[in-house]
C-alpha cells in the first residue's frame, strides 16, 4: 500500500492516486502555434472531464511488477500544478452486473429495509441489471496559506435521482455529490466544512474524512452493508491530534427527524413534521446532530491497529396546533469500532452501535428515530447494530473479504385517540422491521497495475439479506430475503 505525506502526517491513499508528476497548466497554455495550443488545451480538458475518483471501498491493488525502479518518479497525466495549488485527478470506471433473486426495486443500491416477501409479485421476480452508475469523479486541491495547509475534495458518482425511462434508450445517469468539503489545518488542529462522511461512520485510520480512511467495507453495493452505521452529511468538524496515535474530533451535522415508512402516525398529525422517506428536503429540524469521537492508532511492528469510540446527541421537536403545545425530546447513542491486524495481510473488523433515537444512522434499514403519540409528543425507538468481518490479502494480486452484520430495533406501540394502535411494530405492519441480517463474501483480483496507464480489477461479491418484521398479516411469510451476486470490472486511472 502506498503511503504519502499529507500535512506532515502519514495517510493511506487508494491506488488510483499512488503517484503523480506535476504538469504546469500555464506552460500547456503558452502560445506555441495554434495546433500545439489546441492539442495541449484539449489534452488537459480531456483528463479533467474523464478523471474519476479513486475507490476507498477496495484495497490498494498490489504492484503489477512493471519494473519501476524504486526512488524514480513515474509519470502521471492526472496531476496539475496551477498557481500555488496542486490539483489531483484519478479514479475508476465501473462496469457492474447484478443478479438478485427478488426484485427489490432499488436499482444498484439495495434497500435493505423493504425487501419484498415471497407471496408478492416482486418477491417472485428475479432481477438482472448492468450498470456503470458507480463510476466516480473527484478533484482534490491542496495549497498553503502562511503556515497552514488547505485541502478541498470533491467526489461524485452517477447514482443521482434518475429521470423516467432512464433505461429505455439513453441511460443518461444523473451525477450525484458524494462528498464536497474543504479543510484548514494549522499545527495539531484541523477544521472541516462541507459534506463529508459522518463522524459516526467507523474509521480505518485516525479520524480522517478521506474516503480511503473510513470503514465503508469493500462491497460493491452502493448502500454498503446492512447494519453498518454511516452517513454522508453536511457538517462542521473540529479535529485535534495530541500525538501520532491519538485523535479527537467533534462535529455538528445536518439533522433529520426520521421515522421512515415503518411508523404508523396518529390520524390528525401533520406528517410534514417528520421524514417518512420522502425525497424532498422540507422537514423542520430544531437542532443539529452533535457527534464526538476519539481514535487510537497504535502500531505493533509492521501492523497497524485502529480503535475508535463515538457518542451521539440529537434533539427532536413536534407541535400540536390544537393545544398549542411544543414537545421536545433528546436522543443519545454510542458506537465502538476496531480494525485489528494480527499480521500485515489480515484485518479483523468489528463495530457496534446502540442508540435511543438514532435509527437514522443505521442506513437503509428503515429503522425510525421515534414514534409520535396521539397528542403529538414523541417516544424514542431503541435501535442497535453490529458488524464483524475480515479482509485478507490472500496473494500478491488477490484479496478476500467477508462480513456478517445485523440491525435490530425494539417496538414502540401506543394508541390513537380512537383506540387504534399506532407507532412502530403495530400488528400486521410488515414494514416495521425488528431485525435485518446480511452475510457477504467476495474477492478482488488485480490483473495489472501501471503508474502511467492505471490498471484493471475484477470484483465478485455474494450477499444474502434477510429482514424480519415484528408482525405480518395472516398468510404472509414471517420474513423476506434476497440472494445477490455482484460482478464488476473496474478500470482505475493512474
């Protein structure tokens, strides 16, 4: 794995950006004849438009054995020096084939909380898809102001909201912002503003916001692994580095009063006060989510160990117009995570999350933060999740991964003014999930890797997901499940 020096500290980076040679854009644009100028300008524009982001969900591909001499500087067309800033492009182009035993109706990413039952039409329809939507675009810019270091990162893919009839002819997949943040670092303090991985997301290395340094598994599913605690949110984050092994951070992040589709609301409650899974951003939120986290990264010989712990505080508010009453509720949660290397080629991973009112952070599980009582007051929902797994460098060009994860919630049921049951886990409500379990295994093989032209990987993944509601209607299966196979060919740029 390549290691580079960023802000005076070592940081891991994915393979697509291991090496670079600066290209001075001003020289490319100096007058040197119309044809030469046009060619150079077109070359720069081509790489700017075509460059795609380096993946953090796969390990660094092993060296391809191209005979590059140690200490020499390989050429890379994707790094540009402009003024006092360095611009770095890189990434991958994905070609993915997906096969599911049921029609989840969720595209490339799996909606774990809404898998259809076997007694429904979607539950009897197998689904095959080919997609390049997971291909990415990124731009990283670094510079200095005085003694401080500046960094900006933009990362995009093509999994945005799709127009009607997308797959009929054009397949004009919509770009989507994954992360877009700026960072200022002075000495041992660092300030970040923008959309980044939530601080609740487990890390692999320190508390870095870099995609390569968070634990987002190595799966091909854009919704990652069921039960993994994660998010990509707008935030303001302050980080400090007391020493090389210890990191601490606090962030205030964009909130969302989430109840999902599994909660039955009171008949007279204006549903616009909560997020029921709608696609519009119109839910009123009284206070940002606050997250604090600490990480410890000791080294034992040639192995790297990582441990982190996080706490979560949230605040919710509802209002009853009829009684002119405002209700407040404070939610809390916590998480522990570890990535341990018993030997350099093996990683053992474990993380756990427990909350009262933090179901939103167990992404794509349809687990709510709270329910609403008949008078518009709230009752928090207890939810927790866990993940264990391993990542193994089995050979110089082949790595393996396997994960087992589970998400759980407790029911929260009360009665409406007419005596009917409302809340989460209501009798015969098949959308209210008590448990979601996923088992995943896969491999990554790198055919070749060259610092000048990039490389090609094959990634294969098998997953089985099972969701179990608290209650289902008579004659309905007790649970719903799906078998999934992802096959992927990835070309990553140098």
